[in-house]
């Protein structure tokens, strides 16, 4: 329901997200085999979730 309302107002919605994973510019998860795939800094993870 919230996703439908958000979409009607032009907002992008993610069904799930991961605070400790990096994302590519297209919105997909960075592959785990890349050294920069995981976020281990709590402040950076918080910025990702709230930003």
C-alpha cells in the first residue's frame, strides 16, 4: 500500500535495502566478490540508510 501511494507521487520505492552493502548506479547490489561490496563503518551505513 505504501509503495503504491509513494509511486503515485513520483517517489522511487525499494522493496528491501541493506545498510551494510554498496549499490551500483543502476540500483543493483555491488557483487560480494568486489572488495568494496560491504560497508563496515556504522556511520557510513547510517548515511546510506537515511540519505
